[in-house]
C-alpha cells in the first residue's frame, strides 16, 4: 500500500494527465454534475478512468476520502490496460 501522498500524486487518467490531488481540487471547486466535472479532469469522453473518478467524486461529495480504494481502482485500470496491450 502506498502512502496518502503517493496516492495523491498518482495519475488518475492518462488523457487529462491529472493527478488524484488535481482531480480532488477540480471536484471541490465545481458544482457541476459528475459527467461535466469528469470532462474537466479527463478532457475527453473515454470511460477508461470512469470508475475511479466516479468514486472520487462521490467521496468528495461526502467529504471523506478512502485513498486505498482509489489506489486499488487506479491499479485495476492499469492492469486491464496492460493486459489489453499484451493481448491476453
């Protein structure tokens, strides 16, 4: 398991090249619904990082973050991407 600081530096989406900390900041400073707020973070319409971003958005709405869960969701996405690239 990574520390909170390491998780905050993790890239939440390759498209927008934003870190978890940047995504939290964007979500905290907008009143937009998830779909539009997601575009501010990712700058795209892809669904590759949707799960992690949706959970992060929900956590922000409730004011409590589970960094271990966010790390797991990002790692799961990275693993799926690796498997697709390798052709498994």
